[in-house]
C-alpha cells in the first residue's frame, strides 16, 4: 500500500484547521472535533492509498516554492499586524484567505484545475462567515470549514 503524500499533507493541515477552529469551543467540543478530524484524516489517507489519481502527477518546484513563500510571508505579517492591533478574532479568517490565495499557485505548481475551487472556497468561507455570523462563530466555522475543504480536495484529486 502506497501512502499518498498529498492526501497525508492535506489531512495534517485539516487536523490543524480543526484544532484552531475548535480551540475556543470548550474542552469537550475541542476533543470531540479533534478526534473526528483525526478519524476523517485517516479515512482520507486510507481512501487515497487505495485509489489511483484521476490525473497524471505534475510538479513545478519553482512555482510551488514561490506559492509557499508567498503564503508564509503573508501569514507572518498578517499575524503580527493583527496581534499588534488587537484584532485576534480576524486571525483565522485572514489566514484562510491567504491560504486560499496560495492555492491559486497550486494550480500551476501541481497542474490541476481542482485548486481553483479550493482557492475560491477557502477565500469565501471566511468572507461569508464574517458577513453572516456572530464574531464568536467565525473561528469555528472558518477552521472546520477549511478542514472540510481540504479533505474534499484530497478526495477530489482521485475523481
């Protein structure tokens, strides 16, 4: 059984998104959601190990590296700025938008149009959450929403 690296990376980040989103929900919710996230991630990795990707693998290291650098630098400056200005409630929404933008680079880095949808979804979830929900729900909705997007993107690579 060959472990799909992409599904594993996406699943790890999905667990991190879930933990970040559930961090303010209280211990019981945090533990429950984290446990379900770990189970979902194992299921995605297991399914990925049993399926063949729908598209041939393509990798552009230069574009990938630039996309990751863009993401890391913007997240760093975004976190510093938001913490210094006392806007911590915007951390997950802003990080989600930055990560979403980084997925535009993944279109060319990994040669798949799937990442247009991932980019759009990861940018829209926080915008919709901030527009329609109370502030105390932004983190959980964005964190868990991004985790779901990542799991679906991993599974989407096989269809």
